[in-house]
C-alpha cells in the first residue's frame, strides 16, 4: 500500500541543519527498508495559485485555497504493508523533521 505523509509547518521557517540531517537519515532508512517512493519539499502558501477551469470558467486566484496559520511544507510518499507500519513511519518522519505530519492512504 502507498501512503502520503504531509509535513505541516507554521510560517516559512526552513528546516535547520540538524533537522535536515535527521531528515536525510530518515530518508536513508526508508530507502534501506524498501519504503521509499518519493519525497519533496514545497514552497510556502504565498507561492500558491488556485485555478478553477471547470466548464471553462478560467477563474485564477493568487494565493492558497485556505488562509490558515499551518500549511503543507513537504511530503513523503511511502510504501508500507499496512496502516500500522505507515503510522510508525509517519511518527518517525515527524520526529525527524520536527514538525507535525498528516498520514493518508493513497487510492490505487
């Protein structure tokens, strides 16, 4: 099963050098244990553009869909045999990046 782990941040504070080292070690463990699929950091909500072109509407809004103090700062996509393993890996990822995470199973 594949899972999405969103990294939740407040503000635009980048990861510290110690956090980046811990994240790299976590990523190395995911690779070593066969759980790695993909990971990426993303720009903050100020770089967002919401586009709604349903029925050719052409509506474009600069900024995030939701104006909240917390936002997604990055993500992992992992492969795990079950939800319990995914929860454990998400907890380890939260510890590594020193931020809250949200875990969701992926369709397909």
